[in-house]
C-alpha cells in the first residue's frame, strides 16, 4: 500500500517534468477555450428557426385542448417551432429557466370554467430572457391562436343562443341585446413572463466545460506512455525485482494519473476563472466532484491504453482518437442537442459527455445530488476501463 | 558460513529455445561469485530467475532459505539488483532516483535520507546529486544505477554486467566499489564477459556458455583445467580464416583463436611451436608485432573448453 503511493508520486513528478505533457494538458485546453470561447453570443438553443417550446395544458374542460390543437395543427407554426406537449408544468418551467426551452405556454386548469362563467382568465407564456426575439414570436403566435379560438368560441355561443331562441324559448324582449358571453379577445390575457434567472451559458463558459471535460482525459495518454517507457527502459523490471507487488505497481500507476488529473483540473478551473472570468456556478463541491470523477476515468483509460498500445507511437494514435470520439459525442465541441441522433448511444459510454453535462448543470445551479448520477456513470466507465486494462497488461 | 544462494538444476526456456539448461551453483555468504560467459550465454536469464522476474521451468533457486517458487517476496527482500540496462528515470535527479528506489524497499524518513547520502558518496556524485540523470555521462549513470541497487543494504547483490560501455576510469571506480561493498559484508553475484574483471573481483567463478556451466572453481582451480599448457599471445595484424586454420594445423598447437587484436595459442610446450608459428604467420603476410608466453588466464580456459573466444 505504501509503495503504491510512492509509485504514484514518482509518476506524477515524471509527468510534471514532461514539457509535451504540460503543453497538451494545460496550454492546449486554455488556448482552445480562449479561441472557441471568443466567438460571440451564447450557446444552447440560439435564436435559430428551430425554436424549442412546450405547451402544458392543465385545463379540465376542452377549450384548452382546442387551443393546443390550434397551435400544433398549423404547418406555418410547425416550421418555426419544435412543440412539445407536456403535462409537467414544473419541468417545463425549469427547462425554460435553464435555457433548454426557449418558451412555453401554460394553460391553467380553470380555463374552460372561467370562460363559461364570463370571468377573465390568464394564459401564461414563459420566455427565456436570453432569446427575447424567439420568445416574442411565440407570444404573438399564442395571442393569434387565442384570438382565433375566441372567435370560434364566440361563434359557437352565438349559434347556440340563436338555435335556442328559434326553439321553445319565448323570443327575447325587443330591444334587449343578445346574451353574449363576456369572453372576448381581451378577456384571455396573455401574460408574458420571463424566466426568473438568466441561466444562459456564455460561449467561454461552455467551452471551459467542454474542453476541460475533454482534456482531463489526456492524462491517461501520458500515463500509458509512462508504462510502456518503463517497460522498454527496464525500470518496470527493476520495480518488479523490489518487494512491491504487481498490484501496487498497477495501482500506483493509476493513482499517479489520477493525481495528475486532479492537479490539471485545479489549474484549468482556476485558470479559466482568472484569465477568462468563467463562472463555474455556485457549487464548487459539485464541480470538483464531477472533475475528480473524470480524473478517475482517465486513470482507468490509462490502463486500457497501456494494454492496447505496444509503444508510445501506437498509444499516441489510439489515445487521442478515443478521446476525440468521446469528446465529440460528449458535447466538448458542439452542444449534444445538435448532434445527429445515431450518435446518442455513444454518449452514454463517453465519460466526457457525463462530465461536460455535469459542469454545465452546476453552472446553471445544479447541486451535488443533481450531479451524482453522472458522477456514478463516469466512475463506472473508469472501473470498466481499469479492469480491462489491468487484465490485459503485459509486464515484459 | 553457509551458502546464501543455491541454484539447483535451473532450466529456463523461451518457447523452444532453452536459455538456461540445468545450471547449478551455490554462493557462500560473504563471497564475490563470478558468472563469466559470452553474450547470449544465459547470464541475464539466470539473474532474472534469481530476482524473481522470470519463473523457472525446471529446478529451483533458494535465497536465504526462501524459494523463488514459493516465497518470491521473501527472496526479493534479501536482494539488491543492478540490472544490465541503466534502469533509472532520466528526468529525475540522482537524489530523486535514489530516494525512489530506497522507498520501494521500505526506507523512509531519516533512514532514507542517510541511505541516499551514503549511496551518492559511494557513486562519487555528491556534488551533482540534484542534476537530472539524463545530463550525466554513461559512466556516471552506471554508478547511480549501481547505487540504486545497494542503498537499502541488501544481503545479496546481483550485478549484471555493470561496466558495459564505459570509460576505464568509471570502470575502475565500479570495480573498487564492488570490493568495498564486499568488504562491508555484502555477498555479490557478478556477471561479466570481461575476464579481467572476474579475475580481479571474484573468489569463485562459474564459466557459462550456451546455457550451461562448463567450468567452476577458484581462479587457480580453473587454470588447472588448462593443465600444464603454455599460452602464447601473439600481437598480429589481419589474421584471415585460412591463416588461422594453418596455425591450428601446426604440430604441437592444441588450440588457437583470435581475441581482440591478438592470436592466442595453447600448447603443451611453447618452445617446440614458436618458430613454426612465426614462420607461418609471416609467410602468409600477417605482421607480428610481439609475442608473449604467459600463464593461462580465463580467456585461455574458455578457449580450451569451447574452442572459441569469450568476445566473439
Ligand atoms: N525474453 C526472451 N525471449 C526469447 N529469448 C530470450 C529472451 N531473453 C533472452 N533470450 C535468449 O536467451 C539467451 C540468453 O540470453 P541472456 O540470458 O540475456 O544472455 P547473457 O546475459 O549471458 O548475454 C540468448 O540467446 C537470448 O537471445
Ligand atoms: Mg546479459
């Protein structure tokens, strides 16, 4: 056990003296964060023409349903919006707050009732303040839809009244106005509500999360380099001739990569904050947990790379390729929402995906409990990679 | 004093190839035991089996009463190993390298610090201890390589060709170091293909070739192998294969072979051979610069036993 940490400490020292390693693990991510993050605006659902909105219909009568049909049935509206019909008002609210949805329409439970009673009633249109234009378009679409529906309702009412009048009922007294429902276009107020907090993530913050999530895995490559180098230069054989067991050696190598990853993470976290003013969110504990979990995955990946690659050359090929694949599917480069659907299964096994999502969630206010499932996934991936690598590792 | 290392009928194969083929020897506590043989003889394979890097395919090795087959950890605790390759971390300093290897053997704190200081003194590199090993000369690296194997004061030190490829000054320093360590009570197994080193250092010597021990004993005992023969060393330029054959054909020559820039001839009586030898060489255009008749050395023993030179 003692020798495990002796080996880990030695490995960490050796990597820290490797200029190429420092360049790849620290300078490259900071440079890329700066370059990619300098693009204007923010990331997520921008003001594009595919505006994500949701409708929550809580109405117990059928007026609400008519609204929904009016909004979802139109070709023009479909071209502009991705409309999701949901019945979880809370989830939709959070999604708008997080910026996952641009806007939403929430239809209250008493809509039909109030209209029938001729009382004023409000529809709630939630908007993400980060995309005012798209939100505004949605609000006007809703208003038009309401006007349309109101006109229909009024027409129906009038028709009913007239049919009733022509029937058994005695004619109304002359001069008396027809009994119109008091519901008018104005009676259905469309309240535009801005989501409360601006949880938009700036480009620089997005890429800080993305690149950190990607580059934290690069420690694995240098760890694997170290292993094959020790095998070639016989320091591995020399270690094996000491009373330290194979388990201490493998464990020490893994913990060395983990230590390097944690140090790298600290530098990137502090570096992005100081250099670019990145806001990693309010919950440092959660951020550190997410980052540390990925350093564990990097340690596991180091073992797999050391087992698969016979030389620095082959590891230098396999390592970055695997990391790039994890990173591309994990949202390091472009938001995962914009990826082709067939890549989604790969995401689940990408430690980068869970890590980047975790970082972004904490930036938007997630707590330790919120990130735990992702952290668990990353640790599981790391454990599988470690087990596989250790099983296939060759010492001579 | 009993034997501290016992190698019994050791066999080690790599696939179909038998690198160590039934080797037996034992090393007494406190002695320097030499394993002499040309490249490929099986010296490193033997040492690797003793240090538990390779497991035997036959036979056994017992160190301090512990078998490599059943108690590898206990064996490793008795040993210090100086590998044939320089097995150090080039980007760490000499002091950092030594501290690392000391910790691997469980040293810590003040014990570790003083062991590192002693080891640096042993290597004669106290004043450059903070420099990275990659900046060192070959000889300095070799010395740190040795220091890293002894700083935990092992009972038995295994040294695998520790002087390969270095300048004479560093070599002398290393040979003296081995003498000093042994004087301090350390048992040493020293392998080499340089007979002078083994002659200088070792109490007993095993000569190894093709995975087998072909002779074993003290230097004097080994000389006896050559019997009453004289050894003629001829310093001569360009001896071609046909010339060598002609020399071997001279009556009275029992063996002849090329060494570095010389020709070595074994004969029961040098007087009867010298004249014919010089005549043969000169007539074939090989220019003789000097001729000496000496006592047999390990080179001649090897030549006598195998018909070839140690440094082929
Ligand atoms: N790992 C190995 N695989 C295959 N052959 C080996 C291996 N190690 C050594 N050998 C062979 O075994 C023989 C003895 O090698 P070695 O013990 O290194 O000799 P020495 O140290 O005396 O020069 C050589 O022919 C060498 O090629
Ligand atoms: Mg060798």
